[in-house]
C-alpha cells in the first residue's frame, strides 16, 4: 500500500542514516566511498561571507575525500527541478526550501526524517519557533532551520526629528505619529506616513495576530478559517485604519520592491525586512528600525518570520553525508558568520550578534507568527485568498466583516 | 516600438541611484559603465557564454540542415503519410512545455544525458524543428518548380540544383528561421535549468537568473547583462543577412 | 495545376527520396518526444502528486481528471477568456506586422536597416527583461506612462493598471504582440521580397491597379507565409503564461486566469502532475480543433 511504502521508505532512510552515522566518527567516507555530495542552495548563500566555504572546509576535515558540489537554484523554479529529480529517483543530498513550502514535501514523505539527529545540530534547543514549526511534520523533524528574515518598521529619523516625534511604543502612539507626519507632508500626493500596499498580507496579518487572532485554527482534526473572530476583526480594522489614513500605496498592490519607493524619499515608515536597508542609497544613512509596536503598550507586535530550511531528500544518494554537511553549515561558527552578514540566524541565542541599526529586526524575530501548519496551506497561497480579502478591505470593495467571512470560508474549504 | 529596448540600454548605463527614481528620466543625465563591469565580473560569465555558444551552434546548424531536407520533401513531393507528417509537425508545437518537463527529464535521465550540453541541444532541436520545417515549407512553395526543372534539364544533379538554385532563393526564409532557432536556443531558460545541474554547465539565461535573489532584482547589472546577451543575436543576424543577400544577387533569378 | 516536380512524377511509385529527406527529422522528433508524449497521456489518467512521486507510481483514476476539469464552472469561462485574448493578440500583431513589412518594402535602405536592427534587438531581448521593462512602464509608483499623461496636462494619480482586467489584458496582450512583431514583420517582409519585380513591373505596364496587383500577384505569394504566421501565432499566444505571471507578480487573481495559468495553478504549482497532464491534453485538443478546420481550408487554397 502506498502509505506503507512511504512510511517504510522514510524508515529505511532513517535506518540507513543511523547505520552510517554509527560508523561515522572520523572515517565514514570509507564505508560508502562516495566521491561527492550535491547541495542545492539559493544564491543568497553567497551573501553570507565565508560561511559556505568554511562549512565545506570543516566538512572535509571529517570526510576528506568527499567533494561538495554546491549548485545554486532559482526561487521560481527550484521545486520543479526537485520534482523532476525525485521522479527520476535521483536527488541532491541537501536542498534549501523556503519555510512556507517545505511542509508539503515533509507530508509526502519526500524528505528524510532527521529527528534522531536533532540534538547533533547546533543550537537546536534554541531554534526559532517559526522555522522549527515549518520543518516539523507529524512530530518529526524533516528540515533544519537555516536562516530567517523578520520585519520591523523602517523609518526616516530626520522626518521624525523634524516633527518632534519619538519612537512609538504602542499602536496608539504609532497611529498618532503617522497622522502627524501626514499632516505635515501629506500635501505631496506621493507621500505616505506608512507605506502599506493593500495586498501586503505579511504586514496586515500581524495586526490580527497581535490581537490574539489567527488565520486558521485546528479544531477536531479539521482546519477552520478563523478570520471572523472578534480578535481577527479588530486586527483587520487596524489594518484598514492605517491603510486609509496613513498610506498612499497601491491599495491593490503588493509589497514587492517597496524599498524602491522608500528610496524615492517620500515615505516616512514602511514595514520592512531587515535587508531592505541595503538598497536605499539615495536616502543615505537616514534610516533606522524599530519593532512594530503592539496594541498593548510597551510590547512589540508579532511579526511574520520568513526564512529557509535545509533538508535531505529521501532519494539522496548520500543521506548521512548530506545531514553531516547541514550540521556543519548550521553550526555555531557558521551561524555567527551568517548573523554578522545581516541575516537572522536560526536560533534565539545568537540574535544579539546582530547589532546596530538592524538590532530591532533581530528582536522582532523572537516574537513572531507563522502560517497555519496545514499541509494544504500552499493551496491558500496559490488562491491568493488573503491578498484578495485585504485589497477588498483596503479599496472599500467589501466591508471588513464580509471580506473576512468570505476569506474564512474559502480557507476552510481549501485546507481540508 | 523600440522604446523598451531604448530603456534597457539607457538603464544599463545609469548609475545605481538614478535607476530607481519616482520621476523616471527619458534621457539619462549621468553615464556610467559600472553596471557593465559588475555584470562581466560576475561569476560564471565566460563559462556561461561559452556554453551558450556551443549549444546554439549545434542547435542552429543541425536543425536548419534537418529541417531543410524535410521541408523540401513536404513542399515538393507527394508521399504516403504526408498529411500525417504535417499534422504531427503542427501538433507538436501545441504541446505545453511545462507538461513535458518531467517526462523529458525522465527520458534524458535514462539516456544518461542530464547535466550534459548534448542533452540540451537534442531537446532544443526537437522543439525548434517543427517550426523551422513548417516555415521553410511556406517559403519553398513560392519558388516555382520550373526553376528546378530547368536546372535538371541543364544537366545539374539534384544536389546541385538545390545548392545553386533553391537555397539562394530560400535565403530570406533561411535567415528568419535560423535567427529564430538561434534566439530560442540562446534565450531558453526553463529546460536548460531543469536539465543541467553543475555550475560549469550553466547557459546564459541561467546565469542571468542569478541577478535575482531574495532581495529582488539587481536592475542595473541585469540590464547591462541583457544588453550584452542581445548582442550576439544582432551580430549573427547581420552576418547571415549579408552573406545570403550576396548569394541572392549572385545566383540570380534568370527569369 | 498540381505542382509536381518532373522527377517525382516519373518515379512516384517507388521514390525513396521523400522518406530519406524526412527521416532525420522523424528521428530527432521521435527520439526526444515519443516517450514524453506517451508518458503525458498516461499521466492524464492518473493521480500523480508528490506522494505518488515518492512511492514511484501513480494511482489510476480513469477519466476523473478530465471530468473534474470539465465540470468546473470556472474552466469554461477561462477557456472563453483565453480564446478572446488570443484572438486579440494574434489580430493586432499580424495586422501591425503586415503594415510594418509593407512600410519596410518602400523604405530607403538606411531606414530599413535601422528598423531591422530595432526589430532584431526587440526579438533578442530575454523575455524576462522585456516583460520587466513593460511592467515598469505601467507600475504603480514609477510608471513612465503615468508621468507622460500627467505632463500632457491630464491630472492622474498613481494608478494600478491591472485592477481593471480589461486594461490589464490590454497591456499584457500589448507586450506579447510587441514581442511577436519582429518575427511576423521579418517573415512577411521576406515573403514580399520574393515577389518577382518583373511580374510587378509587367502588371504595371499592363495597367493593373494596385488592388488587382495585390490580388493576383502579391496575395498568392503571401498566402503560405500568412498561413504559417497566423497558425503559429495562434498556437503560441494561446499558451501565453510567463507574461501574465510576471506582470501580476506571480499572483494572478482568478479573473486573470487563462488556460495556461489555470493549468499551472491546478497542477504544477501544487505538484499535481496527473491533473496537469489532463489539462494540457485538453489545451492541445482545443488548439487542434480551433486551428484544424482553418488550416485545412488554407492548405487547400495554398496548394491549389
């Protein structure tokens, strides 16, 4: 039976791993005698200083005769390529997944169960929640947290200073600050106190989670869209409030390349990823971050945590070596390098390594929300349910209550 | 008509700050070669260039040759199965590539042709052939058979008739189809990406894709790189355009 | 009068030439495409998702993929939309292409070379880049079109050109047609150059007006090329995917679904390759139906 085959395949690969790992210590290479392993990463790895090279060097100290072939993929098509490899029963030994796309593969049995090794991966007890959740299925670990991206408010200190505004510590202060900025600069048609595109669901849903709501919840084994709860409605109303009074962004647009707009100089605040500061040369050094404040004064609102995980496909020719390489690449040493290059490392212990202007972003990573852990979540993303709901709210096409109800129904339908 | 091309070229010469502006300027104020240096020094450029040239050379040469023979048969001769052949040529072009990706990969994997430029060349030939055959047939039909017959009567052998009379007259068609084949092989991304894995086998489109990462796209260098990749096509076109044009006037239509 | 070559006429019975000439192409096509097509058909009758990939075999579901698609009310709307969209793009690109080609015929050589050069450059631009430039021209924040409209005196706020699907499809279709123009123009121009000058001169001497010239001399020569161009345009434009996908930020809303996008969303995006195969076959059959009758007619005309 199919399920038996899948489970036994996963079990077999674990057994193989255990077998080879048992022999491992210093000379596992002799046992299998493979010549090389293949690692699929995104080009982003090139931005992490020497982490990649160091990981391979360290790996080769334990496995001297194994060449590490790193092949860089593209975000748009790497899953097609992986599917093709899986059909041909070939596989790379390590694959990088986006954290929102990996669960589908875990659930299908496409990945090797790494639960037995969890303790051997660096800092595994302190892994960031969102990444761990993404990489776990049915209680088993299938994909190791790699790095993350968190969001905070990127703002123009000069504009704040000119209006005598200090960094807001609550949503109420945030709203007031925005209104003051709009009063001062809003006569320019292009100016936004807070640049908030209508379909920016990562930002908008933060308001919902801040109120204690959620996109979907599991009750009695079934996933149910939960956007019609009081908490969620409150959150959505806040989103509408900010969009209506503080933002001139496209009410039906996405946040793609929003830093380009920030760079244009007519934005006071934007809900941005840490790395967006890389490219705003035109405003020079006039930028800084603060965590998006919560409705509860003095606290920060949860922010969406994006990021990547690393997994070993079930058909990997050298599963044990793949796992060993992942261990090297996510070790404390490499994580430190990654953190120093500006990305958020996979564990809470190292967040303090991110200093300076990006520190608030790292702090935001501690308090994050993630998508519902449903296998069919991908269907909801593909159907653009949340984006449509939000843009209907922002453009006024539907009332908040109606939009939320429609979206909830669709989510319930799609997730089951 | 050419505005997007103009935009691509002028952007490639703009320094980074000027590229992202809420007031786009039609005529660039500052001129900078930094994007070009960035593009050319990006890892893998020369290798990708070489790989693409190899792939394109074989694809164009083989497909034009094969298609030429086939189109002569289809345009000039009657044979059993001709209708089916023509129908197949057309139907093959209706196959959506994404549907065939996985079966194709499976096939080439069995033939040990994955991660080899040869596998990519073969696949490109298969996809380009129907189009080239179909197009050349159209051009061939316009050439009066009497010319061929006159040649045969004059004592030429069949191949000579083809070479001296037919090919020069088909020149415009040959130009259009070889440029098409060139561009297909030169700019195709998805198949190459799926079939090739090693970094040293990457073709130009795969290399170009590397300008986009989680940050979005590095526009300046991408535009510079794209302008550079467009150049070989222009060169190829002008080369064959001239060569064949002289062929036409030389092997003149004798009336 | 049938145009059969002297040689073929005398040796029609056992002429090996056609088969010899055709065999290399059959070999290439057969080698690469036979197996995938066979697999494609097989897949369309199976459920073949990620779990099946891992398990190594698909689950036979008979016609379920097909019935699911045909009973989906969205499907028919999408098909209709695709047909109209395709017709629009083909119509515009062929008409403008023909016009440009005639223009080129009557141009001075220098101008012609410049236009040729521009066409080649447009043709050579990597698709991702040309779509991105077009996107830019119509983006919300940086649109040069909005800027131009404003500078002409019409007050226009930053505008999302894609909220309205008609305007959106117009722009996307425009981009596709623009990209298709080089091939169309160059091919029609090439065909026009095949019109023997002597015939044209003779006709002029005989006093024929331009309409008669067109009908009796130019049209018959252009017909085969028009058949090629229109049939190919229909086949390609029907399958347009990347343009819509990239213009809409990889997140097209349901009103923008064409059959190619629908195929992707229902299958490849979800790694459901069985369904993807079924929808692809439906696409192919639709295309064959649409082009089949038309082609038959044209080919009958073309071979007199």
